[in-house]
C-alpha cells in the first residue's frame, strides 16, 4: 500500500483556500513551524493535531483523506509564475505550485549578502544539487566547506548535515534541485 502524502494534501488544500502557512497556523491555533513541518512531511501529526489544523480550513478528516490532488500537468512556467516559498533574506522560487505526485523539486534561489540557512545544519532524506549562477555561496556539507562562484556546483546526499551562506557584497543566485521534494 502506498503511503499517504499528508504534507502534500495539506499544502494543496491550504493553497486551494488561499491561505499562507502563517494564516492557517493562526486560524488553527498552532505554530507556523507545525504547519511547515507537516507540509514538508518532516513530522507526522497526531490525529488530534491534524483535526485542529483542518478545522482552520475548515475541512473534515474524512474529506481530507478522500481528497486526491491532481498532479500539475503543466510543462512550461514563465518567470513570474514561479512560486515563492522562502522568506526574509533568502528567496526560494519553486517551479510549479504543487509538487504532489512529483519526484523532483526545482528552485531558483537568491541569497542576499550575509543570508544564511541557519546555525543548525539542515538534514533530510534525499539528494540535492545546484549550480551557482552569480555571487558567492559558502556550502558546508558535513565537515567539508567550500566557497562556490558562478558556474561552480554541488551535489550530495541530503542526510548529511548541510548549510548555505551568501558571502561577499553581492546577492547569490543558484538553481537547485532535490529529490524527493522535501523542502
């Protein structure tokens, strides 16, 4: 039996209701990080927690589990159709609104000078890679650290602790991909 993509379903329903993660969290009385972690399939919510979040839409549990989002069948995307999923000094513009049923996530990333993914390294399932288009990006994977410039690239298993930081006076642009879509 295939596992149910709870995060993908929640994201699709939230977007269908025109809500940001923050708006849904406020309606449901949970933290924004709770919604974010569930949508990223980084945590499995209890039935009670899921019901509380769904009440913020409002959608019942039966409707939630019966809902089958349609995979996005579009092939081409204009620059202004990329979906912003980042915030603050790091922009993550995703190709396609829905990743439901997709095995790959593609992002155009832009780090402002000094922008950093955080002191706590990222760790998740899958693989990821990217190519620096402009600026300079410090990439730390495990104990390895490199400063990459235009044309340089990275590729690693995402289970290895990793971190990204823009170094230098100019913004850094990167095109990246990860599989499965876990960001």
